[in-house]
């Protein structure tokens, strides 16, 4: 199973729209089940002072449905202050409290950076790569920056830039083959 994660809790995010499109591309490339996890649509009650001792039921449900059964992940990460969202880091930390090895170790991940500027969140992908390596996740070497996201999508979130679609399709095919 492959889990595509939109790494922000911002409602209506470009990352969420891009993650939805990426999940559809993956479904065309693989026979594996593909699940889409939009953190913006999930309960946020798992962030609390005791989160490293007591896992909330909502996080347990997310971990059981999306993280533990996955053999591969796609992280679609918007740029926040020169890196990736702190909310995604909290999510990874919270998932590591219960069964860190089963959740992360030996799994594979593709990274897709999203930014309104021109760097496509390259720095954020590097930061997340370091965290994922520490957790035992193998990161696909073809990190994909998506720059000027506002110019590549229409109002409904459909990607209108053919070259971007081609790049995402190639990365999805690479992930499907490993």
C-alpha cells in the first residue's frame, strides 16, 4: 500500500490539491492500493501536552489506517519558513510514540516540495529527508520541487502545466517500481 500525505493542516491548501492529483497518477501507475491522507481533514486533538505518553484515538486510527500498513509514502510538503510544516513534524513525532519500527523502518518515500516561490521547497525536502532517514525510511533520490504552484493550477486545483504533470508521472512511476 502507498500512502500519499499532504503535509499541512491548512484548509484548502495547494499541497492537498496536488496530493489528490498525485494519488490519482499513482493509481494509474501501480496495482498497489493508494490511500490519500489529507492532514487538513483529520481531527487535530492528538496535539496535546501528553502526546508523547498518551496517543489519542484519532491518531491511533490514522496510524492504523494509513501509516502501519503502508510500504511506501509520498510526502507532499509545502514550504513554511524555509522548511516543511511543523504540523507534519508533530505528526511524525506522534506516530513514532507507538510502533516506530512498524510505522517507518524499511519503508520507502517520495518527496514532492510545493512553493509559491521559485525553489519548490528544496530546503524543506532536504530537512524532511534527514528526519525520514533517521526514522529508517529510504527516500527516493528524485526529489521533485514544484515552484510557483499558483501558476500551475487552475481555480479548481487542476494542474494545467503539462511539464509538471510529466515530471510527477515519472516520479510516480519510479515509486511504483521500487
